[in-house]
């Protein structure tokens, strides 16, 4: 596949210069190319005289006519496939086929002369290449043929195509010639267009080499056929025609793909340009590249510019100029060629153009050009023109005009949108719901503040605010109520801020505040406190009073850091405030970042924990305080993390709720607990009242499918419903009482028992407890810790125990760690307890051992020694 240098070597000489420096650069390039041609021509003559001419002037089994070989070369040079790179068109032909034939069936001198003479006819007379290009191609083709001849006569002096080894040698020789031709073309293109990067030549180099080997293989087939019977050449017409068709189809598909890519690029630049003028300028530069043209021009009428003058933007030879032109008859006349109703737009060339178009070319001092109108909504906006095709492979055609019209349509849309963009610019920088700045404006002001920080060394701070439980308002009262709440929050934020501060809504229920002037730490903390205070009072939403709080994170800086880093710090601090109880604020500290990073890692690993069977269930026994006999267990999830070891629930349950996998984890724990308890029921049938307690997350309780999931767990395990105790937190009971009552009644209908966990911390009333189908109250550890030594805690515990007995509920004391606490609780009337005084959470095998020892040795023996010693023994 011979690569011809149909490059734009003369483009640098044709382009009308804008400066004297431009003239000098183009003159230097043209001189360099002519000097390069002289060197190549000299080398070609020398190699012919001292190399090719010294070879034996012999041929193989058949002698092909010199004229026939020259005609074959001329035909292959006249028919070429063009692939464009930047401003150059690289051409490929089937010339290796007659080249291989000539190696075997003509003398070396005849082969070189036929190659050069045929190229001179095909390129000079038929395709009319200019002298600089014609000389380069002739010298390049001569060197290629000479190199191949010399190599061939050294490796195959017999001219016989006898074995596959011979074929390989022929292919190697032809490949060397192809690479030489490619290197020479690359060198002259680099001279014409400045140095190109290596990767820009990789694809055409590979194509050249592969195509040359394919053509050479066909040439070998022709030689083999002629050696046997010349009529066999007819059999090769089909593969040769197929190869030619493949080349043509490849070129067409390549051009289609390039057109789509150019359209995408132009659409992209029109959308991201800051103004219509810059967008048009970029588009014109794109058009020069797409159409390989010296000049592109856009003339915009006053309807677009918004003034009484038109604007002409011209990109010529890489330089952009802009000129204002008054609206005049002369200006209107320049639009006449593109206002043909039958065919808006035109292509004007020296060979085919009307008088009006020819005058247009002369006025614009162009050799060839095409133009099309810019219009939108029936109104003429201007005109788009491209002129002076740089590559002389072909001039502009109908396909080029159709593509230009598509570019013009895109430009028209961009111009039409300019006015709307200007009107919407202010709206784009503000939140439509609250009127606060949006994220874009906030980020811009933060970037400027950080830049000023480098110059003035004044502190600044970012406050990040998240409305707690906002989703609950949306879900229960509707999105309109949620929007109303956000507007009220924004109004309250405004009352706290100073004139120099910037408040923004980032989206959803996230707000941010930029504090610049006087942003010392004490002043920032005072503002954060005022924000917490002003957001605390109840809101009236949808005619209802709603209690909403906000978690706030604060990040200060006195040194230049990125805006993203400062916002991230405030966000990390905000999540720390949210985890510490909401309705408060936290100031960022370096240790928070590490904690946040680990939290992210935990969240990522947690999604795969169930698949990898890393989640296990341990059980903490519940004892009868009087007899120390186990009456049940509480199932507690543990995560056996591959890096961090055994993790407790408080390290990952909250993250599981945020990640949306708490339902899967809770279901896994419940299924495992039910299965284990049923095993113990079968192993120890005398333990008729032995139960298993499972903690239930508020997220699980809110799910409508939770009751059916509990029933499926019981059915699959075979556990009697009365043996399962579901524990809910008192705080959730207070937050959503209507849902709690409905869900607990549904669960009670299954036969399971209900326990309120951490009782005493949620401010639930006696009246509320009477309405709930509750069986067990679990006294929170905070009331147990000092029950034996603090009269106030004793009084609280006694009040809870009396209330539970009044309601007929069982009572379980949590976190019992000393014998004194156990004795005091027993005196107060609490009969059940759990805690490390008895036994901590253990693996299920140890619970089995505990139940077995209780059955065999009796409660007296169990009560006579520590439980852990008992089950470990």
C-alpha cells in the first residue's frame, strides 16, 4: 500500500499572511520543502546510477512489456483512497501489485523507470500536482523502487518464486519499501506543519504496512499465476476488486465517523463557551480544521449583535479578527448568493460558479469557497462561509456544503440561545426555591475568598448545615410541605448572617454558609450557636406544628487550601454532629477525617459482608436474679472483619442504616437467632420459657413488609412465636407513635412478644405505654450503673419497676456488672437481669454448654460459681 504525499505542502504558501512574521514562517517552510526535495532527488539519482544500474539486468521466466508495466503503475496511481490527518490527505494505492510483478518479470532499470514515468503521468498530467509535490512524489517513488530492487536482487538473484521462504523474503523487501515511503512522507508533512507527535503517525504507519503486505501478497499470486498460465490472472480479478471495494468503503465510513465526531465537538464547544462571540470564534477554528480550509468567516446581523451594526468574525491561517460593519446596501448584497429559496447556500469554485458567486469570490479574495445562511425562527441572523481549500485532493462539494449547513444550524441555535442565556444567568446562580445562592455561585465566591486569603492572610470559615429528619416531613406531609419547610429554614438562616456572609442551598436539605470578614474562631462559633438556636423553634408546616433540628459542621482555615477540601471538612464535621445526637454543631478536627475515611471503608465492605459470611451472631444470656438460671438470650450481631477483627454493632449498624443494608442484616440476625433458639428448644425441651430477643431497627419497623418477613423467619425455623422477643427502642416509639402502635399490633397478632429497649431514656409516658401491646421493659444501663450507691438512681429504677408491675410487664435490667447491683435490683422487685456480672455475649456453642450444665447440675451448682467459668470448664 504505497503512501503518496498528497499533503498540504503548498498551503503555507497560499494562505494570505496577516503579519510579516507569518510571511517569514511560511517562506522558511517552503524553502525547507524544496531543499528536502533536492536532497531526495539527488539520493534517487545516485542510488539508480551506483546501485540499480549495477545490478544484473535480467528477469524471470516471463518478460513483461515495459509499456504494460508502466500502464499498470499509472492505473494504480490514478485510483487512490484518501485518509485525512489534520490538514493533510494521505493517499493509498494498489501499486505494490505491479511492483512485485516487475521484480520478477522486468529488469531493475525497467522497473524503476516504469515506476517513475507512470507516476509522472498519473500525478503530473492526470491529477495535475503542483511542481513541489510532483517532485517529492517522483523522488519518493524512485527511492522506494530502487531500494526494493537492490534488496530483491541480493536475496533472490534467481527471480524464481519457488518456496514459501521466497514469499516471505518478497514480503520483507516490500515492507521495507513501504516503511521508507511512509518515513519520507512523514518528514515532509512535519516540515509543512511543524513537528507532529509520534502517536499521530502510529495508526497510518500500521495501515501502510498492513496494506502493503496485503497488496504484495496479491502481487505474489499474480507472479505465480503468470508463471503457470497467464490466463490464471483472471481468477485474481475478484479478490483485487474486493480489496479495492474494501478500501473505498473504509474511506467512506472513516469520513462519516469523522463528520459525526466533528459535529459532536462543535456542539460541545458551542455549549461550553462563555459568550456567543467566543463560541463563534471557536466554531470557525473548528471549521478550518474540518474542511481543511485557510479561512472561515461568520457575519452576524444586528438582530444578533443587539446593536445597529453587524459583526464580521474571521479566522484566517489560525488568527482571529473581528470587525464591526454598519448595515448598508453593500453588506446586504453580500448575502444575496445565499438567499436562493430553492437552495440556500452555495459552493463556488473556479470551474463551476455563476457570475454572482464568482464576484463574491473575487470580493473576498478566495479561490474556492462555500457559504450558507444563519437563520432561526424564519429570521436571517447572518452568514457562515469557508474558503480556500488547503488540500488540493479535491475542492468543496455537495457533501461539504451539507455538513456546513449542519454546523450553521448548530450555530444558529447557539446564537438564538444567547439572549435567553443572558436573561437566565442570574437565575442560574440562585436557588429557585429559597432565593439563596446556589452551589455554583457559592463555589465561585469560595474560590475568590481563598484567593484573597493568600494575599491578605485573613481567616475564613465554611458552615455546612443539614436539616435533620427532613425526609420524614416529605414522606408524611408531602413535597409541598417539605418545600415550605426549606423556605422557612432559609429565612431563619438569613436572620443570623452578616452582610458579608454568603448563604447557599446545595440541594435537597443541605445548606452552606461562607463566613469571610471577621471569621475568627470565636466569632464563627458564635454564629454556629445562633444558627442552632434560631433553627430550634417549631415550624408551622401544612397547618401543623413540626419540630425540626439541624446538624451543623464548621471548618475554619487560615491557609490556602482547595475549596473542595474545605467543604469536605465542613461536611465531615456535620456528620459528626449528626451522629452525636443532631441539633448541634461540631468544629472540624484533623482526627475526624481519618474517622470519616474509615467510615467510608466500613460502608463499602459492609455491602459484601453477608456474601462473605462475615456477620455472626453472639448471644448474651438473661438470668433469673434469684436462681441465676438462664431464661433466655439476646441475639447480638458481630462483624468478623478481615482487617479490623470482631466489630461491635455500634461500629457498623448506623452505617448499615445509612447504606440501606440494615434490612438484610436484621433479617439475617433474626433468621439465625430463630434457628438457634429452635435447636435449643429441641435439645432442652424442659426449658419451656426459654426465649431469644432480637433488636429491631426503626428502619426495619417502617418497612411495610417487616411483619411478613418475621412470619417467614418463624415458619422456616420452626420456632414457636412466643419464644421470639422483638426489641424496639423507646426513642423510636416517641418519634413515630402512630406507626409504632400499628406495627406492634400486627406483630402481636403473630404471637411474638414485644420489649421496649433502653427504657427510661425516651420520655415515654404511662398513658402511652398503656396503649402499646408491650410485654417486657428493659431498664437502661444508665439507671443500673449507680443503683446500689446513688439514692437518686435507686429511686428512678424503683419508679420504672413499679410502673412495669402496674402494667403487668416483665422487667429486665440491662448492664448489671456487680453483685451489689444485682442484689439491689432484686430487693426493688426486678427478677430478670443481664450483664457482664453474669455473662457477656458469647458464641452459640457456649450457650448450649450453659443449658446442658444447668440441666445436668441444677440451678444450685450454676449459682455457686461464675457463669463463664462454668461454661468454659
